[in-house]
C-alpha cells in the first residue's frame, strides 16, 4: 500500500483531486495563461507535452515517488497543479512541489490555500514529521512564496540538477517540522480569513 493513498482535498474554494488524464485540457489552458512553459526556472509542460507530463506523474504515483494533484477552482476550472514528491515513508517526510498556477491565480489566496490543505493532510493524516520544499536559486518568486508559508531555509545544494534549457541549477531547500506547524498553520489561516 502506498504511503499517500488516493485522496481529494477540498477547502477555501478549491478542490485538489488526484491528477489524471481528464485534466489534460485544463492544464493546457492554465499553462497558456502566462505561457508558463517559457519560464526557465519551472517545470510547466509545453502544451504538446502535457499528456506526457501527466503520464510521468501517474508513473511516479505508481512507484510511490510522487502524488500529483490538479488544482480546481470553485467554477470547476483547472488552474494548476501541485504534488507531494520525494516521499520517504520510513522517516515520515515528503516535499511539496511541482507547483504552478495560471498567471491570473498567482499572488492570490490559491497558493496559501493549497499549501494549507496539503500540509494539513501531510501532518495530520499521514503523520509526517517534516514537510520540505525546493526551488531554483533564480526562482525568487517561488522562494518568497515558500517563505510566506512559514518554511525555514535549510540551505542550497549547488550543481543539483539541469534546467530545461540545459544550464545547471542550484537548488534552495526549505522545510517545516511538525513542532513548528501550529504557529505556521494559525498564521496561514489568519491570512486566508483576511482574504475573504
């Protein structure tokens, strides 16, 4: 049995169902809002590669390495996706990433809402001790978003991976431990309530 069993997370006007082939056209439309695949510091698929992106996510789910969610708004429109990945059941740790949203949803309540839902499930249902995040050292918007979630910067892994353009990426690592979570959750919920 997989550490992350199939689940749909809901709240704050969003639904996060398990990512599937039925979300292909919605992901294409979401990525087109801002031509997000052109950003060198993200993993957003080009329109013609969206099916392969979903197939890869499903293969990773089957292996227990990643569990991808579609992000759907209250109009039943797919606006992006986010995933649990680097899932380590033995130490009860996972990371949240492969996250992207249509440009119109960036810098709105969407990221905080998704992360509250995903962190709540990770800590309270899966019993995780640590939730982590990682991002490209040049993805400053992502770094600010992760820091607004209350995660702590752990450090930088130099020469960690290749970007889509073939350049070598340094990766900034963040984490949140279970003991830090209550205050972080309270702050995120306060911010979400202010956004209403």
